[in-house]
C-alpha cells in the first residue's frame, strides 16, 4: 500500500487510516459528521495527495487533449481549468479529470487515484501526434482547503488576493513560504476554497502553516469520509460509483462537458446516442421512509420491480435526511415522482429531486 508524504502526520494526529485506491489514507479524525460540519461552516483541510498528476507538453499537447477528452480544450487560456472526461471506445468513461492550462504548450491533468495507471496507458495509446507526456503523480502532494472561511484563513500565507481566484481558475505563486505552488479554486465540496499543489518535499511545511494560519478560524484536518458526504450533497459524480467504464456520460448528466464541435474518442457514437435520446438518467433522490440507501441497493417501482440501482447514498449531515443517486429509466426520471429503494427486505419510499441536495 502506498503512503502519501503526510501519512505519518495523519497517524500522529490520531486519524483513522484505511486503504483507499491503493493508498493508506485518513478516513476521519474527530468523526465524519463533525468534520462535515466544519467544512460547511468554517474551514477544513484534506490531504488528497493520492490523486494523479500528468503533464502534457509541447506543440501537439492541445491536439492530443482535444482527441482524448470530451470538453473543448481550445477554450482554455493560461490560468483556467476545465472539468472533462476521457470517453472509452464503447460508450463509457475511462475517468473524469480536471485539465489546467499552465501555458500554450503545457497542461496539467489531475486524475483519480484508482485510475492513474489506466489513464496513463489510455492517453499514451492515443498519442500518435507526438505530444510529450510526463507522469509526476509520485512527486506532487495536494491539499484541499475547503469551507466558507478558506480565503480569509489562508490570506496571510500568500501575496495573491485569494478572493480574486474565481471558480475553475488558478495561479502559480508563492504560498506558505514555498515558490511555484499551484493555487486553484476547483473544489469538490460546494463550500468554496482552494486546492494547493505542492511538491512532496515541501508539503509537511505547508500543512503545518495551513493549520497554524487557520487556527483562529477553527480549521481542522478532514478525512475522506466527509469528502464523500460533502460531494454527494452537491450531486457531484464519483468515479467507480456514479460513472465507470460501462455508464453513458450522457445518462450521467455530463452532456454539458461533451462538446460535439470537435472530433474526439467515440464522439460519433455519443452524438448518435444524444440524437436518439438517452434511455436512462442519473437522478438524485431523498428517502421519505426511514433508512439509509447504499451503493448497489435496488431502485424499484411501486409494483416492486427493479428499475435501477443506487450508485451513491448516505445520511446527509447538513440536511439530516437520507439522500442518494442512481440510474432510472428516462420516463421515470421525467415524472419526478416516487421511487422505492430496496433496503434489506424492505421497500422504502423515496422522492426524485434535482441535485444539489444542499443549497448552501
């Protein structure tokens, strides 16, 4: 099992450590519900250094990315980031990712930890244009500083005016006494904040300064458990749960980052699927009856017939109600009516709702 540069620090802090995507990661410190609340109301810091970082460089970098990703990379300018996905050849998703345009001939791709090797091999297999690819996943650490007080709490650590970094933009500057840090506003919690990309050798120093600077604002270290409940309250997809190699990105609601103004992997088939109309749709739901939906539980109609599966589910700490997501037939999704979740031997009533569940 791999360690991040901060694994020992988390153990010292008393974190509950679990295997996640091949890494030894902190799932919680003071408890999931408490940590969730800290991010929603104050500021928390996550170690998400297990994520992968690829650099794609050279005069053919953009051409390669246009071919392998669904979104339109030509719309990016230096300092802007873009959410996208890698379509496979069979109508599913290799991975979802964020692309940062550092310069005209230099892009950073941030991919999911469990897919680092798969993504690298996939993009490499499509690289017939001679773009330079460098996998620096083992060299970088990533801290997500999230919450409504994030910019105020971190302002003392940098000369960059953090309030001016808009969503899906970034700056490369000095932070916590370290040069060439990527300061990005591409959060996954719905409560604002920043991601700090820093080399492994500097991350312990940055982590300590972040906790020191945030002390007066109630900052706490946050585990991956709360990260999952926070993203689910926003209706954000998690790879391996809500999207995978077999799920249609259009059925998953990723049509907004699927740009048919260019040719890309499997674009003709996806375009045909869009024109024909999708058969299923990823929907959000809230339980009316008491219980908690979990991944893999059946979604049923009023007659008890299985019509889909839960892809993500939890008890929402912010709303104090059970929420989830899952795929249902398009006619069911359009009705925004009642569905039923099979929990053990019970059939629990639920209402389809449009995410985000948490409105802030």
